[in-house]
C-alpha cells in the first residue's frame, strides 16, 4: 500500500502574463488550481489581495491557510535574493523593484514563505518530483525565448556567491561570437526561440526549399521552433539542420559545464525541449564528440517531466523541503 | 601577540619528475623540506620507503610521525578518488594504476592520510593559506603545460558527481575549434605553454619582427611563455598580441564559469601566471567585455600566492581541515 500525502504547500508561479497558483501535496500532485492576470496586480499590495482571492477560490480562507499548508513558495521572473526573500527587480513586471516579498506574504498569511527566481523554482520542482528525483547533482536548463538554468548541488539549489549562479544562457560558445549586453558568444544568442526561427527564415529567403513554408502557409513570420520540429520529424533537411546547429551549441555549453562541475544529469525543459528526438538525438551525438568517454559515460541528458506545471509544483516544493 | 602554530601535517607534492615533501604548520609555514626522484619510486612500495627515508631526513622516525603530525596529505598528478583515497591512474607516472594509497600510508605510518589530485591540493592550499583565504566560493586555475582547475564551494573543495569536476582546461571556448581527445575547442588547446610558444614561433616564421628572436638568440625552439612575457614587458607587439589572445581565451572560459557558478574570486597560478601584468591587464579588459556589469563587479581575479610551494602546502592543508 502506498502512503498518501502528509503535507501541502501553495506554489505561486509568478509569470509576466499570468500568475498561476496551486495547492501541491508532498507527492508532487496538484490538488487545486487558480490563476489571475499579472496586469491586474501591478503593485505588491494588489498582488497580495489577488493571491488572497485565489486562495478563497481554492477553498482556503485567509485564516485557514495556516492550518492547511506548511508554507507558500513563489517563483518570480527576475533577480531575486532567495536568502533574504527579497525581489530586486522583475524583468517583465512593472512596479516590482526592491520588494520584501517574503515579509509581505508572511505578514498577510502568517505562514513561512520562500521566494526564488522562476528557473530555480522549476529546477527544484524537477529535482523533487520530476526527471531529477534520483539525482543529488543535476543541472536544469529551460529552452524558450531565453535559456535559463538552475543548479542542484548535494541535493540543494546552488546559488553561488551572490544568488546569481545558473545563467547557462550567457555561457560563451563562440570566442568572437554574437555580442549582447551579457557578453560575447552567449548560448542564448544561438538557441533562443527567435534565433532558431530567424535561422530557418533566412535560409528560406536565400532560396532553400523546405516543408516549413507549407506548414506556415507561406507566412515566414509564423515560423516557430514548434513548426520547425514538425518539419524535422518529417525529414525536412533545413529543419533538421536548424536543430543540429542548436544541438551543437547546447552540447558545447553542456560539455563545458560537465567538465567544470560534473553533474549526474542535465535535465532539459521549456518549449524547445518539447521538440523531443529531433533535438535530443543530435544533442547526444554532439555531446559524445565534445567529451572524453570517462565524462560522457557518467552523465545523463533527460527531458523535463513536469511541463507547464513545473512552475507551480517547483514553487510549492521550495516550501516543502 | 600573534599565536604560534598548534599543529603540523606532512604535505607530499607527487610530481612527474620529483616528489617534494614538507612539514607544514597550521599557519601555512613550511618548517622542514625533503625531496626524492619520482623515477626512483616506480612502484608504490618503493615510494613508501622513499617517503619514510625523507621523513627521517626531516627528523621524523617512522614511530614518531604519529606524535608529531595530525596527518599526511598527498597531491597526485592524475585521476584520484578523494573519498576513497584511491589512485585510479597517474598520467605521467608508470606503475600507478588502481593503488589504494590512503590505506598503504595509514598502514605504514598509523596516521590519517588524504589523497587528492594535485590541482585540487593546490586549490585547497591557496584557499587555506594563500590568495583565496578570504573566500568561501573560489575557483583556482593553474596555467602551465596544461590548464588545471579546482573549485571551492562553501569553503570546501567541490568534486562533482564522480570526483572529476574542475577540468577548466577542457571547457570549450570555440564552437568549431581545435579537436582533442577531450573534445572541441578546449581552453587548454589555446593557452597551454606550448600553444603560446607555437603561436609566437609561427608569427616569426611568417616574417613578423619581434624582440623574441633576440631573446632566444635566434633559436625559435627556445621560445617559452617566460621569454614572450619578457618581450611583452618591453612593449614587443607580437608578444603583447600572444598574451592578448591568451587573455581573451581565458576570459571566455572565465565568463562562462562565472555565469554558471558565480564564485567570489578566480585565483590564477602556475608558470604562465608569473607573467603578471602582461597577462592580467588584458584578462581584466576582456572579462569586462564578456560579462554584464552586475557579474563583473562581483568577482575578483587574483594571482596565486604560494608559487612553487602551493603543492606541498596544499597537500598538507588537506590533512589539517
């Protein structure tokens, strides 16, 4: 007989568009959900009110939160000091500069609160309940508009000297590569969503034949990694080439990080990771070419498991450790 | 009044040519030294005998080692499992495959022994007694024939999932770069001793004028990083160019590792680091260009302090923690 859940936490996935909430139990299962619009909660006080309303929708009055839950975890999109529970700045949310969010939540709900950046929260979730649960040393990477990362060291999220570690998207893969405010040759400049779409678009404009053109009905601005993946699965050469290049860039950064910190596994999530085999097969091949066998044989590359729920489950897991 | 030393350990710097030994106190001072030739101690039993003889030279009979010292630390050049105290394989020393060195030392001297790879031992020494003593998150890099690395995380040497972390020399700085058994574009392929000398040599053979030619009396095979540094200090353009290129490659790998694990400091030692300003000035400049200000302002690049004694002091420090 399997044991039932013994405790629950509220996970808040604070996104640029919407704020998703869920009551998650210690088996990693979502028991209740709610959501509100980020725009409706521009300032922290309004955000707290909206969280309170969402809790009510999930059957939790303000006074009962404390009895039903062990804590509240928040994953926020930006620069966050986990130790202080302090939000320095949220890239895509106005009005959130220097907010002592932990203090505000604890005052309102009289329950321990934990604030981390969104990718760290997702990494914590994958490691507690997803593809990383068997590892104590793992790296979590999200592939989307940008490339984010979270590190698990000795079973805990590793934050570095000033809470800013894990910026895999800014690791350099090219000595004289693309310049950005974060440096030169950063991984994100090669494998971000838009970069992949642009690469396909440019090749088509140069005259390369591709199934992609049909898939978007000739509207090249509609090209997305998802469309490219569909074409790749049907054997389209251009599409396969785009994924091979993305895989090579990822493998370069992964090889560097494996040589540096030697994790047991790298767990890859986010939209682009949904492409599946067309990304992961060339990724394994390039990685094999870029690592000595003693390192290659000792690391696993895995697809993330929690999908769109990684944010809420991960945020909740911050409060359940 | 400063406090005197309260304990001592034996540090053994096991090199490919010679084995250096020193009694080191807990202020990081060397009190006695000895040395024997690596060739004279091909097999572990002969090596242990030679250590015993060296101890006698330093006034320590086999029976008194236990009373005089808290432990013995060994830094060995190769693949070592620190936790098991086991030497898997030493790259440049024949006859050392699968040796349970900790067990052998503890049996002979009846005192705790600690075995680590040489770069980790040096990193431990710099962090305990050298340029890293103020940091709990630091990266130690040695620049020589190869490029080695050791990581300090939360005040302890970090070894990764299988005791092999810290291989900074194999981090990739170039997507389609130089191939080696360790991968593609590895840092060491660009900034190793011989690579720097070859770079200067090739330019001179192509007809570039340089002070270097005079410094080696026309013998291009005598070119070394030391000679190039001397020329650079006198303003020689070719020599300055060689160091600028090395600095750019180092800065690329350093930027990647800073984004990934955000140490407080990177401590650079080994022969090439002795070049001083001609290396460190362009290194700072390139690093500034390759990091966002919030990261650049939060990391220090320092020259190692222990020099040739880093090995014995570091090995001894393993036994004093």
